[in-house]
């Protein structure tokens, strides 16, 4: 299997906190890759470094063999990495449909001139944006909410909207930061189906999740972070039995 | 429904077309007031792109009004003895204002909220002070005395300053300007509505709503913000050019901080981001003070026999009260954007 994303010796420090310490991992094309670890382990920081929101102190990240160093967030999105946020970040006063339409920005071109003169090309592009956005809302199952303001959606629907918006950028790698947080059992089950569907469509998924059952059931491989260090990386069955991992979780919840 | 809308549109259009003649009956001053009100609609729509859509607080917007007014004043007046036609100087003013917008935007891209407000406020003052002081060693702007005898608008042999009689109706200068401004207004509204409902317009709103998420969606926030500054400023430039032509006189005094604040108040009161709300805000804050000026004095004299409160004092009092009340009861403006959206949805459903 070819490697889609490769991180080598990534480090990030906040003041006295070493949030990431020499983290190396590689994600293969088409797999669901889990990133777990206790609170404050550095999972979200890894996402932020990966997507160019934070500059890393050391190391390099290769995406499709090309370095992502110095890339700004919008260039990372253009390269084909999309993400969701742990604390949902939608455009609250835009409709659900518009949120997804914003996601199309990076794959479309119309500028001020096109907008003002409504050239034929612009009209066609705009129609395509709208069509694709509606398709994606269908895909994640919230099409009936299309015209509602994002901030009026239920929590679970907001999480799904964020996924639709990320998918609108046509990513090769979709990074989900705790997508099941705050979801009830039904919603989590639907999310699980959604992620499996994405995988079936050939997308590579990087998943941060605290719901251990979900992670272990979904992921092809799992990496465990603890105090900014990767302490394990393997298939779920092996990781689950790893003494270091069990200790990191204080022997408890992985059982 | 459809028919009622069409009827409403025809009524509005007819009202707008006969309005200057009705106003002229009351007094030519009122036609001028209407013209200035339309200029303020241009200005608020321009500022609305920056503040309302992109969420970038700009307290020095009047600088772009000045940057649009001065090219016209300098290139079409006896000051330099140049008399360039409108189709050169109006676009030039818009272009220069747009450039000035980008110049202001570039160093402030990383600033938000209060910090951005302070820098833009400073920028507005700097431009005014420049206009005030660029009279020596070379006299460019004529300093605080300003520039007089500016050419009015003329299209070919057709001049907008003189009075013409047509079909038995007397078209005075202000009335002719009114129609030009109305036409320009129509264009500017269409441009704004189209921008708001486009890829770029959505990117502006996305930045206002959550800049970080906008970046993660692949929006180059730097370019898109610069575009907002430049587009917004160019509307100010057009308004400035028309202002110079209509007044025949400009001086730095027309471009003080108070004007920036007034324009901002129009945007905020009307409903940030929503084109129709902003238009309403601009008209309201343009006309109400003038109405007061013409009614308060006679009314007090008639009722109380003497003048108790000066109109100017009352104007500021009411202005303050209106802002405080709208902050308290309608913080999103009289016609806020999201409400408008929901209404649209209900109409579509
Ligand atoms: N912007 C920041 N400034 C300062 N410290 C930060 C910042 N972001 C993260 N940290 C610190 O870095 C460490 C790792 O945080 P991070 O958010 O990556 O953890 P996490 O694994 O995502 O945890 P959780 O499961 O609670 O989401 C924590 O100690 C956190 O306090
Ligand atoms: Mg986290």
C-alpha cells in the first residue's frame, strides 16, 4: 500500500509544554487511521500542525511524497487535506448549504469580475457549487436542514455539517477531531456508517476519537499519543493489549 | 404574490422618479439633501462590504471618500487648469480609492477588532491631514482652503449644472444629478447583491464568522480580505467623485472622523451585512436629522413660544438615543442579515 501522509520527527512546544515530541507516523492510502491518547496528549496539536495552523518546531510532514513545510492552511486544503474541529467551528450565521458552498471555494475560481457581470462561466460554476453542496448535505444526511442557519442545527447535525463542508474541498485525507463527541448512540452509529462509506469511496481518514469502541471497531491502524510522544502504532487488537497503552490510560477504559 | 411584488416595484420606481419634483416644490435644498442621502447610501454599501460582510472594523472609511473626491477636484478645476472628462476622473477616483484600500489593508491583515479599529482610525486622520498640508512646497491640494470652482458633471455637451426645460418641466441642476445618482445607485445595488451572493461574498462572510475555519476551508484570507478593503474603498471613491462634482468645492473639512462614524452608524443601525438594511439605515440617518432641522424650530416656537432645545443639540441627542436603543433591543440592526435570510427561506418554501 502506498503511503499518503508521512510525519517525521514532528515537535511542537507551547511555553513549557512539549505538546508534540519527535512524532513520526505514516498513514496509508485508503485506510482509517486512529489517533488516540489521554486528554492533553497532543492529538489536536498534531492536527493543527498538519493543517498549517501552527508552525512546527522540528520535523517534516510529507503528503503524497511532497513536503508540506511552510504551507499555509489554505495551501494545505488545496493540497487535499480537510479537517473538522474538536470544538465545532461552523459559519454560524450562514445556512447549512452556504457552509458547504464555502467548502467549494478552494476548488472553484470565480472572482469579483465574474460575480458582478454574472458571466456564463460564473453562472455555471455557481450552479455546480450549489448542486455539489446539496449532494454532500444528502450524503451526510442533513439535506432537509439545508436552508437553516448553521447555529440553529442540533449538535449532531452540526458535526455532520462540518464533515460535509470538509468533504466539499475534495480532500484525499479527511482529518476528524473527535467527531462523535457529544453524540448519542444513534448518531454515533450513523457516523460510523458515514466514515465506513467514505472509506469505501476511497478516502483516507485520520480519526481522533475518545470513544474507544468506535475507534477499535473502525480503524485499520491506531497510533497512541501520551504526553506528546507516540507510544504505540499498530492494528487495534495489538494496541489494545499494549502494556504501555494500558498504563497511559491508567489501566482502565481500554479493557 | 408575484403580481403584488411587481406592483410594489412599479410603485417604488414611480415614487423615486417623481420624488425630486415633489421635493423641489418644498425647496431645492431638499433635492440636494436627497442627493447627499444617495451618496451616503453608496458610502454605507461600500463600508458594508468591509465591516458588514468581511467583519473588519474600519473607523477611517471617510478617507476613501476623500481619495475619490480629490482627483476630480484636482483634474477638473481651474486649480491646475485641467478639465478632464468624467469618464477619466470618476474611474480614476474609484481606482485610487481601491488602491488606498489595499494599502490600508496590507499592513492590518493580522489585526482584528479593537486594534484594527485604531489603525484605520489613524489612517483616516492621516489622509485628512495630508490633504490639509499638501499645499507647500508645491501647492497640490490648496490646504485647508480647499479647491473651488470644480467642474460639474457633463456628458458631452450635456451639462448637469445648468437648468434645462424639457417637456414643460424645469430640470434644475440638483434634479439632473438626482437622476444620475439614482442610476448609479441601481448599478451599485445590483453589484452589491451579486457580490453578496457569490463565491467571493461567501468567503467574506466566512472570514467574519470564523477566520480559522475559513482558512481551513482553503480560503486565502489575506487576498480575500485585501479584496474586501479594495472593493469597499472603491465605492467610497465613486461617491467622493460625485460629491466633488455636485458641490463644486472640496476641503479637508468634509472628511473628518465624524463622517466615518456616521457612515459606520448607518451600516450598524441598518443591519450589518444586509444590503437592504444598510440602505435603509443610510436613508434614515440622512433624512431624519434634516427633517428635525426644518421642523424642530418652528414647532417649538409655535408650541412654547420660544426655542428651548437647539435642533443641533436635539439631533445628537436623538442620534445617541437611537444607537443606544438599537444596541439594547436590536443589536444586529433594524434589518439584520440572518433574519432576512430566514424570511427569504420562508418565501421560497
Ligand atoms: N494554543 C496553545 N497554547 C498553549 N498550549 C497549548 C495550545 N494548544 C495546546 N496546548 C497544550 O498542548 C497540550 C496538548 O494539547 P492538545 O489539545 O493537542 O491535546 P489533545 O490530545 O487534543 O487533548 P484532548 O483529548 O483533551 O482534546 C496540552 O497540554 C495543551 O494545554
Ligand atoms: Mg483535542
